[in-house]
C-alpha cells in the first residue's frame, strides 16, 4: 500500500495585491493487489497495481505587470510646441489570481503470462478554473480589455497502452507496443 500527500503555497508578484499566494495540495494512493494472499494462486497475473490521485496545480504564465496599472509616455503638440505627455496604458486588477487546474486520475497496471504482456490504463479528468484571459470592457473606459480570471475548461479522457514481448533471447528482443488515447476538451464557462 502506498499513500502520498503534498501541499505547497506558492507566491508570485504577477498577481494582484489581494491574491499573490495560492495553495496547491495533492493526494495519491496505490495498492499492489498481487501482494495479497488471495492472489497467490493466480499464476497468469504477475503484477497488478491499482492507483488514483487528485491534486491542484497553479499557472502563472501571464506577462509581467498584468495586474498593475501602467503608464505610457510620448509627445504631443500643445500650442504648436512638442510637449511630453504621460497617460494610463492599462487598468489595474488587484483581484487577479492564480489559474488553477484540478486533476483526478485513476489507473491500473497489470503484467501477464511471465511478464510477456504489459497493460496500463488510465482515466483522467482535469478542470481548469479562473482562466487568465483578456476580458473585453466598454470602450467608454478608454481601454478595450483587462486581464482577468474568466472561464473554465475541462479535459477528460482515457490512455491505454499494451506491450507484448514477442521474442526474448540473449541476443534478440522483439516487442510490440500499442497506444490508444481518447481526449474530450470542453469549454465549461466563459
């Protein structure tokens, strides 16, 4: 039996004053079924392990200073003379926060017939919330968009792999591996 738990708190100056830190825990467990007494008489299964995990990760991949108001500068003609001017370039968002992905996985590994057939399968589900995107705002503000946490997207699917050892000798090994994958991506909200 195996169980793991991790937790971390990360901070980034890329986010708003109110949300610089994010908490990201994860938990995982696995069970090697072939270590149990009731599997001792099952000869064709050499190894069987069941596993599952859940965790949250954060994403900081936005440009620098996206949560802050910035000032641009240039020159303008005032009364026929060039004069330096400053103007707001971007609206601040002190509530800008981490994009978070919640991930769940359940899977199994099995080795059969003296480890000549290896099978591995997984089901996964990922839900990403608080997507870091540009949100349109009314042009009457003098700006066209602001970086904000809007929307969520999900990914779910199945991964399956089977490997067979067709020939094994001291001089030659021939294996065949087949991978099957299915993924469904969906915008949950925007």
